[in-house]
C-alpha cells in the first residue's frame, strides 16, 4: 500500500496509548475503521523507540515492538527534511 492509501496517520500520543492500553478505546476505534486504513510515520517510531530506550523497561520495549510490528510505518518522502528545516527555521525566527 502506498502512503496515500491510508486514511489515518497515527501520531506519537495515539500509538503510545495503544502500547499502554492495547485493548482500549483507540484499539477498538481502529478495529471499527479498519486496520488496513491506519499507519504511522517513521518519526513516530523514532520518538517512541527513543522513549522506550530512555526508560530501559524490557516490558515497555516488547510492547512497543509488538505494536510497531503490526502497523505500517511510512517513510519520509524525498525533500521532506528540506521543507521541515525551512519551515522550522522560519517559525523560530518569528518567535
């Protein structure tokens, strides 16, 4: 599936909620909309793996890996980093 085939891009907070509560409301909602319609980004995966490594919890790491293994992880498109850098620098200049 291509990145444009997905309807929902799950952010760090949502994926973190799935890790903490795998049978909770978020997971039930995903089941209703269809698992094939959700994905997350490589940035979210990086943030969550960093957080898990920082906590050094084996259980948390295993739960996170199980969730990430079940989710398609969309890579960055070419030139995304350039656009990000320009936008962020502009926003910082503006305060």
